[in-house]
């Protein structure tokens, strides 16, 4: 299969940059466009019947500040990823907010992605059992082939 659009999910981890390297190699060999996607973490806002408990008056401000910090972090990760791609490979970056696995799958569907490349951080034991990993969920839910890089 000839890939025309490849999505590399990056989160700043070493595993995601290994995945990016694989995506770059495939894009170079196939002439595909490479999209690098970072998904910001969701910052939950605890509400108790619509009223904040005593001492939580600054919660809204803190959540907004956390979201701004996460946005900046995502921009930095995408800039680092972009610097790893050599000239001649057509690239796009995307910074989205939401649940990482659902956002990756949704983006891939809506942008006609042919291949998703994602890192595997190697979670094991109880963490993997109870939480699952983003890469496992993407493999399960994506409609495209998924390359999990180790």
C-alpha cells in the first residue's frame, strides 16, 4: 500500500520521537505528507453542585493557567518534532485538546490519514491493566493501520 498521509502522534516522550522517526522514514520513502499531532491533556474542573467549596475560589483561574501551560508545552513539542524533519518532506502540525486516543482517531478519520504512527511507552503490570495505554486504544479503535514504535 502506498501511504499518502501519515499521522505521527507526539507527546514529548522518547517513544513518541521514535515513532516520529519511523513516520519520517516512511514519508521519505513514499512521498507521503507527514502530520505531527499533539493532544493537550484535559484539565478537569471539579464542581460540587455548581458551587466551589471554601478555598477553591481560584480554581477557575488555576485551570485556565494549566490549560495555557499545556498549550505552550504542546507548541514546544511540535516545534521540536518539526526540527527533526528534513527539508523535502511535506509536513503539517496540529495541536488539539481532548482525550488523546479519541482525538487521534477522530483526526485520522476526518483528515483521510492512511497510517497512524504512535509510540509505546511500555507501561506494564497494574498500570497497563487498569489504565490501558493510548497506543493500545488507538490500535483498537482506529480505522487505519497503526504502527506502534518501540
